[in-house]
C-alpha cells in the first residue's frame, strides 16, 4: 500500500508545529523629569496624566518612525521618543521623551 501526502495535508501538519503568535507588546510608559506626569501609549490610546489634572486621552495615531525614535502626533498630544539613555535620580531608562500637551512642553524618560 502506497501512502501519498498531499501538499494540503503537509501544510496542515506543519501548521500544528508553528509557534503561537507573540503576545501584544506591553504599553509604553514614560515619566516626567520636569514635573510629575505619566505617559502611556497602548494599542488604542495615548494618555497623558499630570498630577492634579484630568487625564488627556487621544486615540493612538499611526507611528512615525524617525531617525532617532518614534513620533506620535494627535490633536492635543505630541510625543517624540528618542532612543538615548535617560536618568531620573538613580533610575536609568532607555529613552528620552519629549511630550507637548495642549502646547505645554514636558521632558521625561521612558521605555519602562
């Protein structure tokens, strides 16, 4: 008896060996060096939270890949992430982050 494998059967068998897709990336988090604020970029929103103020939430725009990092531009929040070492106190971060919220500039570190 001769057993023949069809390309469809071979593909189905191989599909069972394929790894699962990776989990979604964790939200990007940055904190302020000039004042107390947090920035969170997740798969849906860009959220800026400053101490004592209401959060500013904008839908996440498509990322602009710049020479030194990523850029996000919304009507109220503009984020410039530069992949360069940043330090707050004794903590080191992989990114320097510039955020402009309603035209007010903020400096920080990110990549948590």
